[in-house]
C-alpha cells in the first residue's frame, strides 16, 4: 500500500547484496568498544568529519554541481580528491545526480524526494542499482577533464588513502573511530539535506519543491541547511543569505579567495533575497503540490482498503449494497478526475503568475 505522495517505480528497489559494504562499515564502528578512543583518534575524527564535510559542501556541491565559484585545475583536483575520501563516489557521479535532483525536484523523476518516502530520500536511493551510473551529458563541463573521469571511475582510491592515513597516524583506534565512525556520521549528516531538509524547518521562499531552512542541519553540514534559500537561488555560493545564517563553507571559500585560490564567488543580489517570499503572499507551489499528492495517496489507500474486501461474497450476501458501493466508487473516480484536471489548470496558472511576478521584481530591481 502506497503511503506517500509519489509512488516509486518497480526498478527503484534496494539491492541488499550490493549494499553489504555500506552496512558493514556501520557495523565496524562497534569495534570502537575494542580499540577504545585515543586522543589521536579523537582529533582524527574531528579532522576527517569537518574536513571531508567541507570538500562535499564546497567542492562536490557548490563547485561541481552548481559552479557557484571558479577554481584552477589543481585546486579542482584537490576538491575532487578530498570529496572522494568521503566515500560518496566520484565528483562526476555526485554532481550529475545532484543536477538532476534540482531539475526534477520533488517530482516522480527526482532521485531522492521525500515524497517517495523519508528513508528512501535519506539512504534508499543510494542503495538502488538504478542510480549506480552517471550520465556524461548532465555534466559535460567537468567530464572533459581526464583526471576527474579517472577519480570517478576509480573512486576507491581516495577512500583507501584516507583510511590508510588514519591507520598510520592513529593505529586501529584511528582507523575505526577516526575514519569509519566519522564516515558514518558524515554520510548521515549529508543525507539529512536530502531528507530532513525537505520536511523539517521553515520556508522563506516559494519554490516548486518542499525545501526548507534549518539551523540545526546548517550547523551539522557547514551551511547546507539553508536548503530553501539554495533551491530558490541555486547560483549562489553563499547559502546563508543573511549574516545570522551560519555558513562556514562560504566563509572558508571567501578566505581562500583573498589569497587567489578561489575566484568569482557568486552571492545573492538584494533584489533576489527580497522577492518570492511566502510571508508576502507568494503562492507556495511546492507545498501545494506536496499536499495534493498526499491527499491523492490517502484517497487511493482508502479505495484499496475497500477493494480488499471479498467483493464476490458481498455480491451474494447483499447485492444491493454491492451495487451502491460500485456506484459510489465510480462517482468518486469521476469527481477525483475532474478535481485533478481543475488543480492541474490552477497550478499551471499559479506557475505563470509566479514567473510574471519574478519578472516584475527583476525589472523593479533594475529601475530602483
């Protein structure tokens, strides 16, 4: 029985056999009770967690996925290698899938929409064979670099490098706690952006998805928790639009720009930050579609429950009731189809109104 707004396709199933290494690393963390936690391992844990979080947020996400700033080729390679140590596959795989997430956010083509189920958006989509490959057409701008293609094809190299360095520096405790434990925490904090950041927090801007802003997630992910800001204006490197929105990834990149390692950092213009606000009455298309999908799923579940009754037995024991039930089901189906058509037209009109409003805001910003 479907309990969420978007039904997953038959090919979107978890392959538990190929997912064994992912589950094994979770289990290996328990070896901490045997190795203990040395001071060196504790330092390695912090360095590996926050360091690799930066490479994911600033590198894989803001650079490779959105090109919100510029890097030289050497720094680009460093970002790709550092992100690769997080065991989230290569930069080209990560960025190509993320671009598709934005292209189809919270639709049936979205890789990890919570509308397909919370746990699917958090981790299930990664354990599905359907998403193992990446499409070069989605990331031609970076796929032209042979070193990035090499690292994406051989994504095990940065992982083993990180693991071996932790072992050589901190021994078994450094490997188990410094590397494995920090990797598991890194995984789930990163995954929170796909799952929790679409169901927990507040919406400042009206978007076509369910993205939200969360200070808690922003703290855990060095600024990625301002997810509604990001979905509203993806080109911005700065995701915490205001000074009180904690965004360490942006701060580090800004610091690197002072020494010339990072260039052309994109930030949101004032006219963009003050437009499309939900509090100003902007129609919130994303939440409307989500609520409509859940309502449709709830009605579908009710009908499935009713159809699960023994219809043949009912037709024999009470044919009049069976006839009335069939007529009611047909009436519900007709009305639901009519409502769906009306809602589709209303959403199309609302999207056009949103586009016109944003155009007017841009023109006003230029004039002012």
